[in-house]
C-alpha cells in the first residue's frame, strides 16, 4: 500500500537515520519490511510511529529505532547464523532474515509464535526456524551462532546463552529489572567482553527454571 510505504520511508529518515544509524543494509531492510503486517489491526495506523506497540499477551513490538540499533551493533554478515530470543510479532525476525543466511528464533508464548510464523510464511521467508519454549538457555542444537539478539530482559546475562556464541560472535541483550541497559557481549575464545550501551525498557525474560 502506497500510504504505508510513504510512512515507512519517513520513519527511516526521521527516527533511524536522524539518530545516527549508518549501516546501509540495515537502512535498506527497514525501508523494505512491512512493519504494519506485524502489528494488530487496531494499532495498524500507528505502525510507523516512534514507539513500541502492544501485540497481545501483555507483550510489545519494539520501537523501530531500537530494532535498527540492535541490528546494527551486531555487525551482521550475509553468511551469518543468528539466534533470536523473543520472536514476539516476528518483525525483528524478518529484519534479521533479510540480512543473514539463517535465523533461529525462540518464543515462549505459543499463540505469538504461531501468529508470527503465519505472517513470516506469507511474506515468503524460508530461512527462519521457529521454536516454542524458554529461550533463556538458547537453542543448543544449532549452536554456535555468529550473533544472538535478545528482545526480553533478564536480570543478569544467562551464561548458557553467551556460551552459544561462536568465537568472535556478538550478542546484544537488554539487562536489568526496572532500569535496563542494552549490553553488547563479544566473545573472543573463552573471554566475554561486555560493553554497556544505552538505557532501554523491555518486557522481562520469563524463566521457567
Ligand atoms: N522482537 C519482538 C519483541 C517481542 S517482546 C518484536 O519486535 O515483536 C519480547 C518477547 O519475548 C515476547 O513475545 C515474550 O513472550 C518473549 N519472551 C519472554 N521470555 C521469554 C523466554 N524465556 N524465552 C523466549 N521468549 C521469551
């Protein structure tokens, strides 16, 4: 739809490029992926606004800028295999699937995963692998990953998640309870370098263990 394409273009200019996102590929895919298809109908008109939106089950689709920012700091390459924790609406999943070779995504709420699977299949993505379950401990079967992106916040970084990073791999994760920060973890052999980036507000990472 013409109108949504115009809103999307403006979203990228005003919210993403204006705030300093530079990665050409990230900018290109943010202009391409139809975010409104991942937003429930009643909020569709707000799809390209500068805010997170409810997606049901008390969960939210992240603010566009945060999606672009988290994707950029991972410095993704075409051949990468990426793990995402918190499929939610599937929007961030689509952004990743546009950039890298394979995306593995874990969601704890079945109804959300099912909805995301439907939208992503209709859009034709064939490089996304879905799992319903607790992503706190990653998805060991397909590890190691070149990058891990976590879209729900634990109070501290789960060790088993960072251990599924490949040597040289990067993970972006919100950490904290009320006050949260995005933390970038870079693995070098068996060392994990951590860098605090920006303050954020994500839903909590639910743990079943
Ligand atoms: N990337 C999503 C963000 C959704 S919000 C989007 O932009 O739409 C975070 C998601 O993490 C929610 O759907 C929530 O159900 C899920 N989540 C919370 N704890 C989880 C866990 N332990 N394992 C997997 N998913 C989890």
